[in-house]
């Protein structure tokens, strides 16, 4: 049975296909997608201001330090968004290999003496007043490459030597470099992107099953071989057993969520952000939001993300060109995995992995990459079926 993802809708006539493929720069964007993204970004800016003020004043002498930087990052992300939205499609599709090699180069730089080690990890490249985290752009480069491979190699995708080994080898190389940093969580993200792209592309289930089994076995071996990872894994299983050491961050996150109750304690009134919860304005910003806005606030944010992903789905399924559909799917996978994995970590459903919340966590690289992804999806919305924008 053929993979339904790769089949065009039978109800579409040849004339409809022609009209869709003739759409150009003058075609309308999906403004619903842009509006929802802007709303989440606005909530994120408010939460960065609330969660970072105490730390910023103590460390930097300016309680607006992180907030002002996040505003600048958002402005840069806005430029990237519109650049990606207006980028001619043929230019984009010439970037799969240059982007891949450039991302590889950036990861190699992080492992060189030019990149400093921060908290025992080499994940950033200092560029004057800011630091770039290459991993955020590696995800986009990998999605572009996998979309190209899955769409152009459909006749080979079910073979092992030419349909499985190349994408697995490329992803494996990036994962290996990330593990050297070390950044186990980011390697998991790349493996997840590969898995979902292979599912959409039609890779045989038997290959996916064995690769998933090997990946799980490898992850367990890495956890057991590293005392630090093993302690974090055990702390995740029972964080309150070592609440003052390895389980400290998760315990403080759960306390923040529990303190928020239904309506929260009020914006700016969080207690956990006062040096109790580490990374309150970064990876654990959703815990502060849960404390200050309660169950209602978290529900609103989750609904907004659900609406964002629904618009992404409409854009994906509105594409006639197979490569367009795979690329839009890969970009959407990046956004979905980021949001789901962050919420899972904050709520104690998954071990801490250092995955930021898209559009909400503080950080220039993640915000810039996320808005770049939204810009690419807006680009694809111009060639989606008319029902995508009207529904």
C-alpha cells in the first residue's frame, strides 16, 4: 500500500494543479500563522521580562538586560522571517548541500579551541556580544536535506543501501559531533527529525524498527557509561529522592507548576524564579508561566501552539509538489518537537534535555531559527491550495 503522504489528492484536477504551481510572490501569505506566532512571541517576551528580572539585576545590574536582548533577537528574527517568506523557492532548493556543509563547519568550530566551554559543554561560538548555538541551524539544514532526499529518491527509498544508509549516515555524523560537545538532548532531536521524515517518506517499517531499537540501546549504553547521565536519568525517575542535587531542577519546576494552581499567583509574582529554579528564563520558562498564570495560562499557550501546528498542517497538505510538502513537513517537525519536548521536560515526563520552548525561551539562536522556520512555512503557504488560507 502506497504511503498516503506522498500521494497527491485525487480530487484535484489538472487545472487546479496548474493554478497552484503558477502562484508566485504575489500570492497571499497565511496571515493566521503569522498572527498566532506573533501572539506566542508576545507572551514569551512578557515571560522573559518577568522570569529574568531578578537574575538580570543581580548579575548584570539591569533588570531589563535579558528582556532588551530578547527584543533585539526578535527584531533580527523578524528580518529572517520575512527574508525566508519572500525567498524564491528555486534559491531555497539550491541550499540543501551548502547549508549542510556550513552547519557541519559550525559544529566543528564548537569543538575547536576557538569555542569556550560553558558549564562543561562546548555548544556556542562567541561572536562579540552574542554567542551562536549552531545546533539550532543544524536542524533546519538537516530538514532541507532530508526533504530533498525523500522527494527525489522515492524509487529508492525502500532499499537499504541507497534509501536508508545515506540519510542515516548524514544524521549520524551530526549526532556524533553533538555527543562530543556533549549535547545528548540535541542528538535526540536530530534522530527524531530523521525518524519522522523517514515515516513520511515511506521507509520500510522493518528498517525503522531496528534503527529505533539500536538508537534506544545506544542511548541506554551512553547513559550507563556516563555517571553524570545515569544520575540524571535516576533523578528523573524519582527527583524527590535527591531533591537537593541531581533532582533539584525538576523538583523546583514541579513546585512552580503546583504553586500556580488554577489561575496562578499573578504575572511577576513568581517565587521560584528568585534563584530557586535554574534556567527560569530559558528552558524552564513554562514552569514560571504555570506559577504566575496557572492552569488557565498554560492551557491558553498550549491552545495557541495547537493552532499554530494546525496551520502548519494545512500548509503541508495544501502542497502539490512533493518536495514542497516534505520540506514543510520537516520544518513543522522541528517546531513540534521543540514544544513537545520542552513541555515534557518541564512537567517531568521526560529527562532534562536542555530543549528551549520555541518563541518563548530566552536565547537568540533558538528565536532566530524558530522565526526562520515560520518564515519558510509562510513561504510555502503561498503555494498551498486556496482552501488552506480560507479555512
